[in-house]
C-alpha cells in the first residue's frame, strides 16, 4: 500500500496474560481501527534468517543466503516492504486508518521491529507480575495445559511460559525504560479501573479520534466487525464473559498463587522491577504474605540460564538491555549498515561508486567467512587470515570515503594497486 505510514501502525507490546486482549478489544471498537485478535507474523519474517529445517533440505544454504549473501539493509528493506503491504492491505480491505498489531511475544524481535518501523506507535502494557503469573495459572487450569510456576522455573529446559514470565518481562522493561515520542506506558490496573480515561489517553497518543463508549467492547460499534475480530478464537478465553473492563482480577494473585509461588517468583524477579514499574504496594503485600524481604536484583544466574536455553533452541540473539530507539519526528530509519554513505555524501564520481560496490562485496565475503568459521575447525586459521585481510581492506576504504571527491582518485588508486598485487 503506497500511502502506508509508520504512524498508522500501533504495536501493543506486553508479555502474555498482561491484559492485551482487553486493550485490543477496546481500541479496535472504532470504525477507523483494524485489529486481529493476534498477529505474530513479523516473527515469520525474522525467522527467515534462522531458516528452520525443511523436508526438502537446504537449511544451511538458506542461512548462508540470509546471513551472508544478502546485505542486512536489503533484507530489512524487503521485510519492511512486505510487512507494509500486509498492514496497508489489511487497512484498505477493512476501510481503516490505523492498524493494531497485538503480538505478546514480540519481545523476541524488538531490534527487528525498530529497524522496520521506527516511526510506529508502541504501547507498553504492564501488569503486576504476580497477577500475570496468577493469570497463567488460571488459564492453564481452564485449558488443561500443564503449568507449575515453581517446578517450571527449576527445569533445565524452561518452557516458553517461563521465558515470558522472566526474560520476556525484562526485555519489555528495558525497552520502555526511556520514554520517547513514539512510546506510551499503559498499566493494566489503570485500564481496568478507569477504561474511559485510559482509552482517551491512548487515542491522544496514537492520533485516533476517541469515540464515546469505545471502552464498551461488549457493545461493539459494528456486529460484523466484532464477529470478524473474535472469529480467530485466540487470546483471553474469559474476555467475553464481560461487556467492559472490570477490576475483579487485580488482586486475584493473593488467592490464586500459593505462598511458595509468590516467594519463588519474587526471588527470581527481584524487588527493583516491581518498584520501577509502579508495583511497590504489591511487592510490600507479597513480602507481608511470605514474611520475606526481597533483594533488589533478579536471580541473574537463572535469568542467564533461561536466555541461553532460548537462544540455543530458537537461534535468536538479543542486545543486552535493549532500549527502544529514541526516534524523533523526521528521524531516519536504521538500515543495519555501518554508515549510509550514499545519502550522507552525494558524489557521482565513478571511483567512489566503485568503492561502494567493493565495500559491499567485501562485507558480504566477511559475513560468509564468519558463518563458515563458526562451523569450521580444519580451515580455521586460513579463514581467520582471510577475514583479517578483508577487514583491513574494508576499514581502509571506509576511512577514505567520507572525504568525498578530493580523495576519489586515492580510492581508485588504492583499489587499482590492490588489483595489481593480487
């Protein structure tokens, strides 16, 4: 969709069981907003670089293509183009001006999300972590899925639910730590108790014109629209038991969780995250129930174990304590390259363009050799030597380019000299 703009896209970001179904149901109860119950599909785009096993083989080749041959900026541009067509097409088909992507496990790809849509609106939805754990326990009892907070936290192979409750929570905590123009913090408890007031704030942040009674999702703006939204059959299985937000589940953790579960989970998370997310009162109540005083820091050893296991089984690697980009109006999109020379320096000189091509090709070779080096043992020394030689050449070229036309002849001479020696 050619007219699609980043600010028409709203990401609702939170761990599962944090109230995202309720928030989405209210926001989409508007004639100009489209939302599916959940999307998750950006994970499929990010998964291209992981190249899971296929029945016809070739996973290693596909990984080499996405992680070696294909320059990161080209991959990101292509992914953005595809995603923009999806978002824009859904908006067009549903006559909407805004689209909400509510996908709780997007904490897996926050860096990728920022590269593709830096100008999108991002709502960080937070809920008392103990209430989130209690909601997991309640829903899993309802669905019959096995879940034991204490036992699962101690397993050598943590489940995705445990990843959500620990590493996922901290990913979102760090991501939204610094406020910027494109982020908004929403607390579940505020939304449940004052839905109209909180929805007005969300509309102000996103640019969506507030409509009276949007918060009454049980009284939809359109029955057909509501039927389409709920037809997916995912999200909170208890949502439609009510017609509007309520605070019945805010304190349910006190009876839903055992003393052992409260104690174990507070020890794992540490006190600081409760305090900084605005749940000091709930932490104090937990300490009164358990008779314990919790240390500020989380259980780092357990956190590292959970993240390491997830990295191993998924192929994803994260930046430590990653924060959302501080995007301001008019800010340019991240490309993943070291520097966008063509936009920074407008030079038509053939030697300069030739140098850019050489750099691109050399960087591709570096990626390919690094991929081979990670798997190779017999050729390790030879590959390391090749890598060091190519890196020196790339660094030399990049040191010349920013000075523009005056050094274009030097670049050409350098490339020519290297060709004569080779």
